[in-house]
C-alpha cells in the first residue's frame, strides 16, 4: 500500500516536468518546419485533433450540446488562441528561442493584473515584486534584442503580443472549463482555431503544404497532445507555487535547444533579464493559480 501511495505522486512530478519540457521544445519544431510559421500552427492543431477527439471520447467528455453562452465564449477564446499561435510562431522565426518562450508565457502577468483589477485591491508584496521583475527583465531583453537587430526586437514584440492573446484565451475559457472536460474543450478549440490559422497563413502568402512532415508531427504530438495532456494530468496534484516554479524549466530548455540546434548565444545580461522575467512568471503563476 505504501508503494501505491507514492507512485501517483512520482507520476505527477514526472508529468509536470515532462509537460513543461514538451512545450518548451515546440519552438524548435516551428523553426525546422518548411511550411511557414502560421501554417505550422494550423498543422499543429489539425494533426493533433484526431488524437484529442479520441481521448475526449474515451473519457466520455461531451463535445456537443454546449449552452449557447459557453459556445460563444469558447469560440471567442479559440479565435484568440489562433491569433496567439500565429503571433507566437511569427515571433519564433525572428528572435531567440529563450525570449520567445518567456514572452509567450507573458499571459501569466496579464492574469495577475486582471485578478488585482477584479479584486479591486492593491497588489501584495509578492505581486509588486512580480510586476517590477517582469518590467525590468523585459526591458533588458528588449534592449538587448534591439542591439542585435530590429528584426529580433520585432520578434520579441510578436511573442509579447502572443502572451497577451493567450491571457484572453484563458479568461474566455475560464467558465467553460467548469462545464466541459479539458479534452472536449480542446476539441472545440482546435476545430475553430485551425481554420483561422489557415486563413491567416494564406493571407500572408505562406507555403501551407510541407515537404517534410516530421517537424509538424513532432510539434503536434509534443505541444498539443503530450504537453497539454501531461499538464492537465499533473496540475491538480500540486499547489500553484510549484506549478509556477515548474514553468521556469521552459525557458531553460528553450535556451539549451536554441544553443544546440541554432547556435544561439546569450550574454550575462541576457541571462539576468531572463532570470528576472522567469521569476516574475513563477510568482504570477503561483498567485493566479
């Protein structure tokens, strides 16, 4: 009995770390895809959709029969998610993977601000610390990107925009999560977001059909199925602070993959800025849950 009580805890730890690592490796696949960055987001959803649908069906989570208000909120959230992926994937093409991962998670800071506004209370010390760290670290990273080239600065701004859009996505789906299972919610999001991504890709004149399917299949399995699925499994087993700290594994993995795969280098000031933003994200994630 003792071993049985420990095994689930060990599985939750493994799922938490593995889920964050899987999500952090997503930008690597976007860089390697030959379909165009927004098109890669389209294929990420389309290739993952059958698997997610099967999981939702096996878990007996309803996909149809959703109340009208919930359906509209899910649709709005899905459109925000599509634009989030489009903006983030464009940013990945133009900045360092570590920056892209950090700024792509900026939605945690937005949710922290939103919680303060809704509660109509002054920020606590930890919240002020998160705000100061986030602004200071972002200023350092943006300044360093501007020194490298205008292109990398634009890439950072695309990734920050993606983080804002992801916060809108989470806020729209907040109520829907209570009435729908996580996998059935992902099915609806994929069905709505995929056509939006395809339309954006076509408007940008991107190549949609790839020559090499491997990076896109890896992206779909890692980011949309494994990353999301492992985190859904693990999140209920840990307090928010642990979840926030686990988030810090994502930029670390992204920096390492950027160095190994693309020869990206970071100076001491870059690492200080990343540490500041990463710490702010950890605090924010802990405060908003």
